[in-house]
C-alpha cells in the first residue's frame, strides 16, 4: 500500500498520533533517526493510546538507510516549499509519504533526492499545519486515490 515516514521527528506526541493513524489504516510508519526524543512506550502512550501494539513501526538509522530500504518506491515529501497541491498529485501504491521535522522540515539534500514535493494549500500568511494533521490529510488523499471505492448501500 503506502508508508508514512517521519524525518527526525522532534515531538513524541505527534509521532505517536501518526503511529496511531497508521495502525488504524493498516500502514507502516518509518521513523528516520535520530529522533529528537527518546523512543519509548512512555513517550508514545498518551497520544498513541492502546493502538501502539497494533502499529507497524520501522526505525531507520539514517536517511541513507531509509533510501536503501525504500529503493524503487517514490518518496513524496509534504512541504510548505512546493506549489503542487496534495490533491493534484497522482499517488500510487508503494509511495512513501515523507513528513519533515516539526522544527525545521528537511534539509536541502533531502529536498533534492525525493521524487515529489507536495503542499497543502492554506490561507496567505499562515505558515504550516501540525505535522500529524498534515500527515493525516496527505494519507487520506493517498488512500482515497489508491483504495478501491466501496459501494454505498
């Protein structure tokens, strides 16, 4: 299907919220180290609740190991530095939705390596959404496109 990857996340509750979302949708979450917090159940428990036991989490030691592990798949970066709206992009099975660090996004070298850069359009003068909310919007759009439509009864 798709994965969600967090590039060196700063805030444990945001990561836990994204892990919970991944568990609910049956997706894998990849955390690209180093994280800005100690990876522990205590750090994740409040936001992740009892969903964490059902989450598929892969910890990648670095950007290089992440790229190696996901070779052949598109890394789709969510960024405020793009003009392509998330809903104008054609997602494919196997895509990896990449979320940047809460404090600083991703470095220029990561921007240069990804296969696509998308944005969530917002009102002028507003900087960004919470990373977990942005991940949910991008994941929802990707799943809407990829998963077969179920008939309405």
